[in-house]
């Protein structure tokens, strides 16, 4: 049987790109239905999970709605803010390095 060679000592390990959490923030003006829609459209949550997440953010003030590589996380944040702006809601989300 062929032996699997160990990585030579001087060979640098390639670092995995860092993931980022997307965190949704509660506010007193955005409707619950709108938040659920955003969670379905942008984060591909089903109805049940979207409702659960929305209520979790509503009760706790914020909550993680996904974890992605930086560019994807940033795009999701932009999508949320664009949808919120169009609908004239103050819904906000932020990213945080894992
Ligand atoms: N707190 C809002 C309300 O009662 C609902 C809401 C939930 C808003 C989650 C934002 O990220 C949010 N209408």
C-alpha cells in the first residue's frame, strides 16, 4: 500500500477564508411580516424557521441569521438594507467575524 506523505515542514498551510456572522437587529418599527419575508428571500429560511428567528430577534434584541464568507455576508447585509429602504423600514443588520 502507498504511504501518504506528510506535508513537508516548510510548506505553508493555506488558511481557510474567515467566516462572518450576519446579525439582525431588532427595532420597534419594522413589521414582523416584513422581517419574515426578508429572512425567506435573503437567507432562504422556510416559513417556520423565519418566524422563529424573527421572534428570537424581537425578544432578545439581536440574533445570528447566517454565517458566510465575507463577500457573501456583505452582499446579504446590502440586500437587507436595500429591501428595508425600499419599504421604508429601519431594519438593520451587521456582520461580525467568527
Ligand atoms: N420588533 C418588531 C415589531 O414588534 C419586529 C422585528 C423583529 C423588527 C425583528 C426587527 O430584526 C427585527 N414590529
